[in-house]
C-alpha cells in the first residue's frame, strides 16, 4: 500500500508525525504542480487575450478602414454632386451659358479672351508644362484625366476646404472623344455631356464619376420650328388632372388638378389614348371654381373621371363667314371657296424640317404639313401628352414627310387613340406622343416626357441678362456705373413703365393688361369678324381724352391703336442698321418712348415729352429732350429692357449675333435680320417674358419724334429760321413740327416745316408766328383726327407717314393706294329750264370747269382752257360772256359771283331742234361769291365711271336735266422725303396731264403744257370723291417715281397759294382713312405684294404667345350690295361700279383693295407658352383666322392669280439645331436647369 495513499482510513496511518509529514509533503508536491499549471494557464490566457485583442484590432482596423473608405467614397460622391451643381449653374446662369467650359480663363470681356472661339487662355496645364505634375496627381494621370479635365479647386491656388472634383463639358457630337457611343445617339444630339469626378481629400484613390446630359432634344427652344411649353412656371408642371363632363351644360367639373390653368380661352386635351373618347376643346369661361365651360360640345355624352391636360393648337383657319369647307381663305370675296383658295399651315418650308415639340396635348386643325422630318438629325414631332386632329372628315388631314422624300406626304393618324398611330408608313422615331407613359408603360416607344422650359424672367435667369448689361463693365473708364445708363458691354434700357395698361375702375388705378386683354386689343374684333367696340383700347373703340387721368395711353389711342390701320406699341424702339456715315458699320439706335400715362400730378404725360424718360449721360444726369441714341454693336451682343421693346431693321457684316430681351413684350415692327462675315452666321434672338408680336401695320407709321428747344427763338410765318434742339436725329426733311410749352396747350405755339437738318440744328419755314423758349417741346405734328379719319382742314394740318419700302428689283413699281375722300361743300346750283310743253329731256346740258368726256369718249372741255366755259355737245356753241383767264391774277379775279352773273346774262340758246329754248340759271351760296371760279370741283351731273378697262382719260357721263349742285374742290399737295412728288393718277394712266403734285385742283393757274407738274388732278373729276359722309371714300392708286428701299417720309398738306376763305365759307376738308403700298408693273399690270416683312429671328415668348397683329380690311365700303348691306351679309356681289356687270377688272379690284396684300416671311424657330386660337370659339375670335385673312397676299402674272398665301410663311432655321451658333457670344439662349440621363 502506498503510504501516500490518502485514500486509506485514518486509523490505517502510522503515527501522527508521520501523518503530518505526509500531509505537508503532499501539499508541497501539489503546489509545485499547480504553479506550473497557472503559468501555462496565464500564458495561454495571455495568448488568448492577445489573439482576441489582435483579432479585435484587426476588426476595428478593418472597420475603421472600411469606414474611412466609405467616408472617402461618400465625400467623393458629394464632391461629384457639388461639382455637377456648380457646372450646371455655370451652364445655366453664367454670362457664357451653354458656351461655358471648365478650366478656361474668362476675364468677363469676350473680345479679350475669345473664349467662345476656342482661343481662351486655358488654366488646365498640358503635358510638358512645368505645372503639369503639380496640377495633376499620379492617379489623375493613371486614369487618363490629365489634360482634359479641369480640377476644382485649382491645385495651384491656395488650399481651401471646398469639395474637390474634376470636371469636363463636351458638346455632342463635335467635342466628344473618338469612339464615344454618345456621338451616334440621335436622342443626345446637340446636348452637353457633363462629366464630373468627385475626389476625397484624404484618399487620392477614392473617386466617383457622374455623367449628366444637358439640353439637346430635351431643351427644344431653338431646335424645333414650333415649340409649345404649356408650362406653369409657379408650380413647375404642365397643368393636368381629371374631371367629370356634363354634355348638357358643356361643363367640365375638375376632380383634381395639378398646376394652375391659364386665363380663358385655352385649349384642353380631354380623354385617354386607350379610349374612343379623345377630343380637344376650347374652354371659354369658368362659371365657378373648379368648373370649365367648353365653347363647343365635343362628346355628345357625359363622361366620368376623364383625363384633362393643357394643350396647344396649330393649324390653318377656316374661312371667315363660310361654313362646311376646308381650311381656306376667300381671297376674291365671292362667298365660295375655289380649289386654289384652300390653305394649310406649312409648319416650315418643304425643304426645312417642320419639327414640333409640345408639352401636354396638341390639336392639329385644318390642313397641316409637317415636312422634311429626320430622326437622325433630331427634327421630329414630339408631344408629351396626346394628339388629335380636331376637324370634320372634310377637312384636309395633317401630313408628314421625311427629309429623304419631302415632296411625298404621308397622312398622320387622326389621333393618339387611332389604330396604327402615328400612321401608315410612319414610325415613332419620327412622330411620338406620351401614350405609353400615360398608360404606365414608360418603356414603350410612345413615352415622351415633358421638358422644363428655361426661365429667364425671374431669379437667377433674369440676373444673368442684367449682369450682361446693367451690371457689365462700363465702357466709360471714369464712370464705373455708366452701364446703368447704356454705357456697358451690353446695352441696358431702363424702361419699366413701358407696359400696356388699363384703368381699373374698382381700384381706381392703372394696372398692367392681362393676357386676354392684350389679345382683345390686338384683335379688336368679335368672333364673327366684325369690329369690337366694347372697350376704349380696341381699334375702333372710342378713345379717352388725351388729358384724361383715368385712362391709359392705350385707352386714349396715343399708344396701341393710334389709327384705324396702325398699331404703335408703347416701348423703346430698337433699330438695326448700317451707318453709311461711319464706313457702313453696323449700329443700334434706341429711341426711348417719350410718353407716359397721365396722373393727377402730371396730366399731360400722355402727349410727351416726359423729361424723366429721356436718356441719361454716363454720370446719370438726365439729358433733357434726348430720346434717341446710337450705339456701336454691343460687345457681348446683348440688349436688355425692363419694359416693352419694338424692333426693326437689318444689318450686314455684324461681328456677332444680337440677343434682345424684354421683361414684358417684344414687338417686331418691320423686317429684322443680320448677316455676318463668312464663316460666321450671326442671328437675332428675341426673348420676351410675355409675348413676341409681329406688327405688319407698322409698314406705314406715324412719326413721333420728340425733343426740346435748345435756345430761345422767335419764328415768323414764311421766314426761314434756325431752330437748335436737344436732339434732331429723329426728324426728316419735310416734317411738319409743332412747338409747345411744357404744359402742352391744345393749340401749339408754332407750326413749321423742316427744310434742312444739320445735326441738332433744324432749318425751318414757319407756318405760324410765335416765340419758342429754351426747353419748350418740339415734336412731330400729329394728325387732326375726325371720326377716325385723318383730315386736313387748314394750312397747319398735315398727314405724315413713314413708309418702310421693301428692297427688290420691282421697287420702281411702288404705288401708293389711298382710301380717301373730300367733304362735300355745295356752293353753286345749276338750274335748267325749257319752254313749257317742250320735250327735250334727252337733250344734255354740260357745264364743267374741268375735263369732261361725253358718252362717246370725246373730250368736250379741257383742263385750264375750259375754266369758265360752257359747251354744248350739239351743233352750235355758247360761250360765257367772260374771257378765259391766262394767269393767276386773272383766274383769282374771275370769281364765282362774276361767273354766275355772266351765266345768268346769257340769252336763250336755240339748238337744231326748232322752237326749243334753253335758259341757264346759276345760284351761288353768298359766302362763296368771292371765291375764284376755278376752285369749283368737277362736273356734277356725272354719276358713274366706265369699266376699269376703259382708258383712264375717259369718263362716262349721265346727264341730268334737273337742277344739280356743284361743289368746291379740295387741294392737297404730297411730298416725298421733303420734295414735291408727281403722283400718276388713276391707276396706270400715262397721260402727263394726270401727273400732278396735288390731290385736287392746282391753285397755280399756269398752263401745264408749259410748266411741268402744275396740271390739275383728275381726282376732282370724280364725283364720288366728294361725300357728305366721311365713311364713303374713293380708292385711288398712284405710282411713285424715284423710290428707294428703306424708310421714306410722305407728307400731305393743304396746297400753297390757296385763296383765303373767311367767315361762313370753308374749304372742303381732305380725309384719309387708309393708306397702303402696292406694287404694280405699269406696262404688264402684274401685281405683287406692296410690302414684305422678313423676320429672321429665333423667338421665345416665355409666358405668352407668338402673335401677329391683324389689320382692318383695307376697304370695306366698296363691298356692299345695292342696298348698302355688307358683302359679308350678301355674298357674290362685286359690281363695284353698279353697272350690272361683274367684269374682270372688278374681280381684280376686289383682290387689290380688299386687303393690304402684304407678305410676312418668318425664318427661324418659335417657342411659346400658349398658342393663340386658330378658329373662333364661343365669343372669342380666332387669332390665326384673323391674321391669315387680313394678311393674305397674292401675285398676279399676266392676268393669272398665283401664289395665294395665308398670313405668315414659316421656314425653319437649323442654325441652332445643327450647332452653327454654338460659340457665338451674342447668341445668348436661355437655359433650363434640367439635367437628364444622370448616371
């Protein structure tokens, strides 16, 4: 047994000592063993702790590294996003806009750094440069970013805590790297590819690449011929929603709506692509909140939960007053539509793409042609909503053609819900809508989305253009703020008050006109085409008094409709021209509007000249009386105005494009366009916060020059004097001017005629005597207007017009066509008597002091020679008992009283019929006894003309055998650019005797055979010229010799040398209603439009429309039936001379005189928010119908009417779409901040 076996019982142990020894020995042994184990355990624990700690450290370290990497990546992502925002802001709002590129030095002066031509100083160092390795890291070089990306912030500049990134902007496809697949993607053509690589400041290897695309096909402004935004800028959406429709009341009740709808009228797309119930309709009123009344009932049943969306209209108009026909214009006013009178809207000329981009819905109405579409070039039709052709089956369909076969039209489907949309032979890469997307199939081919249009009228958008003009670098070194007054790199016009206004009777204040009020003013007609006289500001409305303080300029007809055929918008006039006095350099002239609305404190503002509206010098001091200033072409090509602008003029060899921006409306008052030196192709860009409005009525306009006298001057009637003025640049030789003190009295201080101009010094011949004080107003004398017609009643009256004569080889064929008359002043009664019981009613009695012709065409009395002579056509003659005067003195002495005495003293005449005696009696109005006899007008017993084919010197006569009256003649002298001009009268008469300086008789009695130009005017032989009713007028077309293209001045005044009439006697007034230019070849009688308005521009109307102001028919009074009813009531009557025969000459006259026969050609691209109504809807007239009818034009060649054109011709200019304008610093297209395809 082992003694150390402690398992034995206690009594088995030896003794106590032994047991104690054994116990302690065992303890020592156990302790030794346990101590080794503890060490091992401690070591193991330590190892385990170390391992755990190491693992923990590894995990922590890994987590820390991962966290750091995530943080670096996140910082890189944020840096990329920050860089993308920065780049987008630069491309959207910087001075350079879409031409901005990262990494180039821009001094703010494009002429110095030439950044836009690719010649700017690069801040990106290239390989081999000393700074190359300092600028780019090894990672940059390894990833291929070196040399092509700019770094932000600049590594060579002091460090800062800004996000770090690299950025590059490339235009697709021209600026892309070789092999980039984006180069061949048609959906990205023209877009900017933005590549931003975000970096982490702590890890050079951590980066994030973001790629975004800006512009291109999703920024259609300037890239499509017609773009319609239908955009609610406040809510940033196209208004849409759902509604219930009650066909009995024609009311849509909205159940939800996203965005805000515009003011009525507007067009809605109603329905879904998957339903047969898809229509467009015009909303003409809002009966209650959430209710929309439709002008027409489109469905014939009630609908529930139908989709609605704002839509646009494009198309050709129906003829006015004729139903059940195709889109057409009744050119010849015969009440029927011939095949050659059908019209269509050519969205563009057949060889240029008729591309269309629309937010929301699109209604195509009437004949529409969408030619030369090309998917590869991006010239397509894209509609984010749905499309319909809203017309009966008899209406011409819309057609599409491709660029490969522009002459082969293909019918477009009748709507988005039609099977096989977009049509047989068409594909969605040419024409597409949003049908798939709207039916929750965004991957479908028909998934066009709405685009965000640019906003240049508020926020950073408007600041961009102000920074380029008002806040640009001053061109006057000593005056750093001079750009505020027009002395900057861009031209700033501070005219915020130049906005159309109306007096609000509720607030008793003036306010800006709403869009519907503007349209009402421009159209000035009702839905049936008749004049709208309901408001003061309408064309034929009753104007307010000029001094009224409760009316605007438009309501007083001092702006807006200033005459029955002229619309003159308030606003600054911008004229583009080449200065012949400065080496033909292209220049800009800006004339500020000198008028303002009246107020209680300033009741004469409306007449001008308002001092505060004059130009200021570089220090900001007002230049009193200076409203016109000429500028060199803007350094950056930008003009910005706070209010309305009017634009006209053309220039060649311009250095860059011209961008004109208005915070209200832009009116195009004449041809507009620029050309540059090859290879440059500069253009004009017109940007309006509201509307861009073509105004063909301004082809002939009233001068409105205003300035102030620069010295005290006393004028004596008839004595030429010198009149210094603050600014004489807006006057022309021949102008009739008036002066007045600053309070503008009703009667001017003096009236004078400008004989010569030398800078700011006028040489004038006064008509009246008076004193002019320094500072008095000097201005163009306005027309005297009576019942809407300009009249000449005295020697101080004048009718002055400026005419914009279009260039061309046929300028020599220019004719002026007058719609005019003279008042009927009866002064002499001719009586006839015969023996009782005699039957001689067929025996004629002639008495004339002018040329007259018998029924056979034989001249029975000649001008001048026959004055005072009586001649019978039968055998035997009677001669007055007075000698025919041979000079002025004798003629003036031979008064009406002396001639009446002589006539009444004649013995009875015995003709070849036996025993028939005639006696002659004449009774003059006493007040006219002292008037010279030759002041009498034409033969008064003649009533009608012959047919137009009859020679102009011949006149048929209807002889009266009862007493008849003779009237006093009028006499008006025309001048052209200050010189008397010979107007050939009566159409194309070549007879020199009908060439005269006057409308009416010639006070100078000198024989015209010996003194050229003194012949009396045959107009006084026209009984219809003298009318008691001013509304009855004569149409009179006259050739104008020696005409040159450009702006010309026409002045009509009472002829000089007239014998003064006093007391109850008055000279007849001359009245002019309308005046137009016409072109007719004298020999061939071929007719061409008298004026062609060529608008070469890109247009963006941000919240309004592209609009064309229509005009009144040139002459309506001729188109009446025998009872005086309008031809629009009784159609088919064109017997103008009432002879019972509708002949070819009368048919031609219908065409010539019904309208102005002007032509408007638009070349460019149009972007608008809302489209005007094409046809009438409810009580609203059709704007397109109005301007298409009023401006319809034609050519006549060899008697054949050719080329009828309705309204406006459109041609797409692809310069912006194909990139020709990229890099032109003057073409500053506004940019949307929208980015697409973000990776």
